[in-house]
């Protein structure tokens, strides 16, 4: 269970005149999971929206407690974790399409 839960939507663009760079795996030239020895799974599968939905389903009460807000809806929790869940779903879909496009081009 992740013990580091925060509202990603609240990460500021600047802090004390210093630009904050919110590291985004979608813009990385080398996805972070490649460095995990023995992990052979496409990034879109690892980041699948279903994984986040399952995480929220299984930990909703804990997440609400950690965020100190018992009134959050499931969609709000997903937005909080991903900084915009619908945008996350679109990015993962794009990764999936690119993956299959590359795999069909190489055959």
C-alpha cells in the first residue's frame, strides 16, 4: 500500500519563484519502468486506468482519510491521484495505440 498519497492537482506551477516540474511519464523518452529488472510489460498496461480504479475501490476510505476529505466522490479521488483522470485515460489510450502501431509496423 502506498503511504505517499497527495492531491496532485495542488502541485503549484511555481514555488518561491522557482518553476516546479511535475515529472510526467508520458513525456519521458525512456519510461521509468524500463529500469525495473525483469519487468516486461508495456507502459499502457502498467498505467491502465483500470488499475487506478481498482486501487480506489480497494482503498477509498484510506484515501479519503489521508486527504482529510470524506466527501470526495470516486471520480474526484481519481482526479486527485492523477491530476485529471480523464486526461490520464486519453494519454494511456494514445500510448496503447502507438504501441500497437509500432508492433504492426515491425512485422
